[in-house]
C-alpha cells in the first residue's frame, strides 16, 4: 500500500514538472497566447495521468484505491499550486 501511495504521489508531482516546463517555455516566448500554452500543458498532463492510470490498473502493480487516491490528491494540489504560479506570471507581464 505504501508503494501505491508513493507511486501515485510521484506521478501526481510529475504533472507539476509538466506545468513548470510549459511555464518556462512560455517565459521564453512571451508573444505566445496564454490559452495555447495552457491547452498544451493540459494535453500533456492529461496524457501523463491517463497513461499512468491505464498502465498501473491494467498491470495490477499496486493497490488500485491507494494509487488512484494518492494520484488524485497530489494532482489536484499541484494543479492549484500551478494555477497560482500561472496567475502570478500573467499579472507580472
């Protein structure tokens, strides 16, 4: 169960790295529209989470409930945090 919680948290935190990469990409290209960057990040984060869910649930590597719960909580917290980071960046432009 501990392994499932740690794996879910690691993948959830991986979405924060995707968001950070998109934010840094946006900083290097300030003329790029915000919606375009947001949608690219959303697509990449969704692909990461869905592929992890499919792989882990099909393979049965971990306790499903612990993995999905940990992934959901970590993903939600990182998205709220990244929302604040994006908002700060938008207002600083």
